[in-house]
């Protein structure tokens, strides 16, 4: 006979994780440079936002759509976003293999 957790506990955990994710995304968007320029932020917050892919996406999008610059000027943001993607993909694969392998 298997004893399992009640279903309402799973719904509470799912709601809590949704709220955590929503607040994380809201903070990432607000601190990515769309509402406040990165130059006006404290140094520790600028360094913290360097691990957010949203920051580099905003740089690339503003550069192409608003300034009309090409990727030759924005290569550093493209490279940083690609590097973050590779690192996050590798961490995800490592975790997946550890969990299911």
C-alpha cells in the first residue's frame, strides 16, 4: 500500500513556484535596462545583471530596432548571450543526466 501526499499540497507548491518565477521575471525585466539605464545602477547590481540574458537581449534589440546598428557593433552582446546560452544548456544537461541517468 502506497501512501502519497494529498493533492492540495501539490497545488500549493505549484502556485508558490509560479509566484516565485513571476517575481523573478519581473525583476529581470525591470533591471535589464528597459526602465533604468544600467549606468545608473550601483556597481554590485550591474555585476549581478551581467548573468541575465535579458540584459543582452535588450542591448541587441535596442541596437537593431532603435539605432539601426548592425551585428558588427553588437557582437559583444551577441557573444555574451550565446555564451550564457551554452552555459545554461550545459547546466541543464548535467542536471537532467544526474536526475534521470
